[in-house]
């Protein structure tokens, strides 16, 4: 018995040494500048690398601030302002829409085109906010990174994205006039998943968009709300091209309890306090509260909130999406086989409680903080115009990187981040 206890203790010591070595290696990677023209090493997503020194009461992201808005019509043309904004119709709360078929008019659905936009709409907005020969950093509110909220979400959940049916994540990044731009690309796993969807999966995806149509209006006048409620089941086709987008800025900082010697120090100096990162990101807004003018997120859920073994992972994505744009309440439609049961409001701050045993918000944001610092350091050590590609395969515990030089024309086109129009806009 004593011998077994000694063997068990030796194994624990060995595991602790291995974890310490891995943690030290990651810290060394984060502090060491990447040599020019050499591919960066892998970056671990293992939550053990981030959880031990996290202050659980300290969230790394400042309160997000909305600094701009634009709308997209059915042709994906951009107009500044709120022409496509929708408001939550509170008449739909409870069981008033019970029995609605979320697959109704599926045959009339107008999805987005197959052509990937990347961050093109964000670039259009930035150019619309300034004249040629402007300072780019000034135009983007002195932010370091420009990207979409969806990309932030998919990067942030990486420490816990171990779902057997996951699709991974792939991004391309480049630096221009002191600003880092991040665009997302479909992984091969995501392309296969999209191509292999069956009819029920396509209808379920459509059901989420149909539910948004059922519980929102584009006019706050009482008569318009009542008319929409009365004709909700025979509404016009759902067109995914229509969008209302908010532009937000926020500051991302370290949430480590002890930042001494911590990862994310872009200077390479041991013991230095990692500098905050300023993010500018766009987010599609589902609707606005008619009472308080606050942004709201709309979701559908099978049977009941918390139902199903996959809900914990879903709750993590819901929480990050909402937290990034300051959403306090979600509108959730529960359904069974796409037949709507009830519409209810759900407080966002309850989501971490539902997943407390499986995920940590501070760990996700700390990972994002260190990961973006690593990207910045890699690009700072790379030639002007280089593109850094980072990809995490499904179920993988690390991102792998490769660098595309400015003279690699074919690879540059395949992983394009910035349009020629944007690069040639005479930025200073």
C-alpha cells in the first residue's frame, strides 16, 4: 500500500513538472520576439495555461462603446445609419406566438451569397469616416486591432472548443499603417459541414432567422406593431442580406492576478506588465429594446433553456457574443421540432452560472489577450505587407501559423485581408 502511494505521488510530481515546463515554454514563446522570415511556433489553447493565475473576479474587457452604425440592404450595399434596424415587439412575449412554425416559408428564404466578404464592410465604413490622406489610427479611434465580433467569439472559445463536431477556426492577419487587421476564413471542416447539411439542419438554421422576423418590427408605431403581430405567420420572405451593424471599441487587458513575467508582454522583457490592446469590431445587431434603446440578442432553444448536453457550450458563445456589445437581456424562443412554444427574456449575467463547472469567461478573454499579443509580435517582426495565417484544427489544442511574404502573389490573393481600394486610400 505504501509503495502504491509513493508511486502515485511520483506520478503527480511528474505531471506537475510537465505542466510547469509547458507553461514556461508558452511564457517564453510569448516574451520572445519572433525572428524575421521564420514561421512562428504553435500557440497552445489549453485552458490549464491560463487558468491557474487568473483572477476569477476580473474580466479583461472594458465596457464596450458603440461609435458608429451602418445598414446593409438586400444587395449588400452599405448606408450609414439605422435604416435596417429592427425593434423587439414586446407583444410577442409569453405564449402569444405558440404554435408558429419556424420553418414556414422556408422555400422563399434568401441566404447570403457564397462570396466571402471578410472584413470588406468594415473597411468601407472606415473609409466612409475619413477623407484620403487621413491618419488611419486616428480614424479607427487609436485602436490596435480591427475585426468582426464573430471572429473574436470563435477565437475566445478556443480553450473549450473540443466538441467532436467542431469546425476549428482560421484567420489571416496583416499590419497596415500601425493597425492590425484580422479576417476570418472557412476551414475545410466548416466547408464540409456546410456542404453536408441535411434538410432538417437547413430548416433549423432558417428557423432562427424566421424567429427574428416574428418577434421584431421595423416601426415602433403601435399600429405597425399590431399589424405585424396579426400577419406574422404570412410575413415577407426572410432575407439574410439585410443587416444592421454596430461598430464598437473596447480595451482588452490582462486578467492575471499576478502579471509579473506573464505572457502577452510584447516587449520581450521578463516581468513587464503586458500592455492593453484596443479593439475596434463590428457586430450585427438583432434588434433594439423599444423601452430602453439597448441592443438585444435573439436566439432559439430546443424545448427549454439549459436543455441538452450541448447547451453549456452554446451558453459560452451566447455569453461572449452578448458581453462584447454590452447586451443585458436576450430574447429566447423555445421550440420543439421548430414549433414555437414561448418567447421569454433571459438575463445575460445568468449564463456564466449555467456553465460555471465547464468554462470560465476570464480564461477565454485572457487567452484572447495573449493570442492577439502574439499575433502583433509576429507581424511586427515580419516584412511590411506580410500576411500571418493562424489555424486551429477541430479538437486541436493549439494554433499553427504560417507567414505569407509580400512577394507570394498567389497566396496573398487566396488569403487577402485588405482590398486594393483600402490600401491605396492614401492613409498616413
